[in-house]
C-alpha cells in the first residue's frame, strides 16, 4: 500500500462536514482533582489563568463556519453538528453557554445542532432544568463511590462525592426521561478505585454503564513520575483482578480492552466490512493509506480554547494549535495546517512503512514523544513477531467467545 498525504481538500471536506465544535468556555474549575490533565502532574497546556471565553470569539468562529457551510460546497443531506462545552468546569460559564445555544438555535441554516457537555456536576442542581430542556448530551465525571471519588476534591481539599452524588440523584429524580436518554458517566481509574467497584456503583445507583479511562500517560512532568506511577491503575489489570470477571467483561462489552482490540482487528482484517456499496468494488490492496491513526484535522472536531487558540481536538498539547480567533477574525492558514501535518507524517513514514500494525493503527502522532524532533520513535511500532502475538491475542479471545464475531461486526460502527 502506498502512503498518502493530507491535502487542503481533506481539511475543507472535514470542515464542511464538521461533526463537533468544542468550546473551552472557561479554564476555571470549582474542583482541584489531584490527577487533572491541567494540574500539577502535567505540562503541555496553556497556563490556567481564571479566564472566561468571550461570546465575541465564539460568534466569530461560528459565523466563519456558517460561511463555509453555506458557500463552500452544497451538501445534499442535513448534517448534524454538536456544540460541545468544555472546561475547566463549563457550568462556571453558564452565561456563555446560554448565549451560544440561543445564537445557534436562531441560525437560518440547513443543519441540525445538538449540545453536549462534560461536567463535574457540582453546579448541576442550579442549572439542571436548562440542561434538560435543551437536551444536552451530558457526560458526568464520577469516579465511583466515595473512596473512588476522593481525588476529586474542592478547593479546600474536601471530597466532592456528597455534592456530586446528591446533584446527580436530583437530576435523575426531576428529569427521569432526560436522564435515561442523555446522561452518561466517565470515570478515571486510579489506585483508589477499580473497574469492578466503579462499574458496580454507577450501575446500581444510576443504571448506567460508565466509560472508564486510565490516567493520561503523556506529558508527565519529570518530577511527578513517581506520583503518577503511584496513582496510575491499568484498566486490563484491574478488570482481570475482578471477582466477577466474566460477567463484568460481558457487561462492559467493548469497554473490555481485549474485546476492543478484537473489534479493531476484525474490522481491519476480516475483509468483511464495507462502509457503503462502493467499497464492494474496491481492491483494498490498491488503496493508499495515510500513516498513523491520527484523524484528519477537523475530521472529528474543532476545538477553541479559552485563549482563542484553534486546535484539532482538546486531547492534545496546546502547542499543536493550528490557528486562532483574534480581533473578530478566524486565522487559519490551510497550507500551514497541511504542511505541518505532512511534515510529521514524513518523520514517521519510514517506521510506518515497515510497521505490521499500519492497517489497524490507532496511534495519534501528537502523542508520540518528541514528534517535533527529527527522529521521533513510535512506541506503537510492531514488527512481524509483535504482530503475530497481537493476532493470537485477538484470535484466542475470539476462540473463547465466538459469539463476539457477529456482535462486533453488526452492532458496532468503527469510524
Ligand atoms: S487524540 Fe489525535 S486522533 Fe484522537 S481526536 Fe485528537 S487529534 Fe484526533
Ligand atoms: S503504530 Fe506507529 S509506526 Fe506503526 S503505523 Fe502506527 S504510527 Fe506508524
């Protein structure tokens, strides 16, 4: 397979079909979680300065996107774009959220809009009627029971569990239908909780299956590595240590790391997945592929930081900003975006060419340490032996649970 480069057309297409605009509405937070990605453990983000994003910046960005959606190219279907609110704690800037929602709702444009938010739920009691009325897809950060939640403390160091639990229960009681359809949970795993305790608590109390994430292991400050290692808990290990492993693995389905790997493996290598009818006529060996698992800039979302920086997502270092919103203008140079992206790909292309993982690569290049240097090394690289091991890891899982084949191939869409 030949390697392909990113083109300006790819970036334009991504913006025309933009799935999500994520707004960092403030960098202020009413909690001080010990492992926060914007806290002491990490580097690689703009200094937190108690800022609030201005509506002017949001309006400038949205107007610019509306111009693209209306005039760049016509699309024949009605696309949907989610406006996501992110922080800090987004509810600390509820005024901006309300202004933005009202503005978007009054746009005369052939596009659906949905709203989403990730919140720590501390202010949920105050704003839940509004959130439920607008049907926000709300992701609540909750690390399980009181012990699990004990790293999520307020400014005086007090565990936020009681407040959060009370607020979430209130939301569930006051708006049961909204809660059932639009509310989900994400828990961070660490040394004070486990997959089993977190899952059981959230399932029993709220009837939901939480997603669970490990602590972010990139950009850790060198003087904090020991603390990070003490706090970190590996998801697979935690799961295998569960008393009811089989039942739990079944319940969390693709949240189980081996099943998640099998999903990717089957979709890439079974030869039985087709995105549309055109796929049936394509010789996949002739296809060109773009190295790494990095998404096309704006292929998933556009992220506007509280300082007006534009980044392709909120999960990567702020130094990877590709433009900004300043003085009533969106400054995005498509040539710069494409050249910089391709320059990173070039640095990795030698490794990717001979990497056996390339057809199922999920490695985002922005997480590769020293990608800005001349010879970055990808730790996801697989030689033939690594790949054979990976293949048997997936196939042995399938041999134990053959019913997963049908379930994974028919129920889950991999983008
Ligand atoms: S982490 Fe990387 S691959 Fe994932 S959405 Fe962000 S830029 Fe894309
Ligand atoms: S795992 Fe690393 S070396 Fe392999 S294809 Fe992905 S980015 Fe390239």
